[in-house]
């Protein structure tokens, strides 16, 4: 069975982004998680029968995370909620969607 996982790295600080909220969407909110000390969810975002072919969106609440750190950034923040939309054609596989985050930019890719 396939699964969907993620992790978030704070590239500005050079460490995992702990305490960052992530929502998983597929036409509706499926799950909300908060990253642990390793910048990961404690369990897969989706797996088994809950993980099917289709369009998904991960919403990373970067603004809340940056505010929690006490970052001295101007409001409104340049980045607040970061949506990553992607399609799954083979839900039997493992899909890893990491986020590399800084206050002024981000990147993502399909990891392994």
C-alpha cells in the first residue's frame, strides 16, 4: 500500500521546522498535523485505503511558524500559507513531498 509523507526544513536556521501546522486536502480537509522536532509528522499523512489516486494539496502554515519563532519580520509576511498542489496517479507508491522553507522563499520536490 502507498503512503504520503512530508518533512519541513528551515533553511534560514539550518534545522528542521518543528511545530509547523500542515493540512492535507483532496476537495475537503482530510487531516491536520503538526511537525515534530525532526520537522516530520509522527505518522504518514495518508496511507492505505485513505490514499487514493487524485489531486491533493498540502497547506503549510509557514507564517504561523515564523511568528512562533519570534522572527522580526514585517507584517504582512511575504509567505504565509504555502499551498503545494500535486497529482497522484499511482497511490500504491510512496510519495514524499518535502518543503524547504525560509521567510522569503521555499522549494519542494518529489522525494523518496
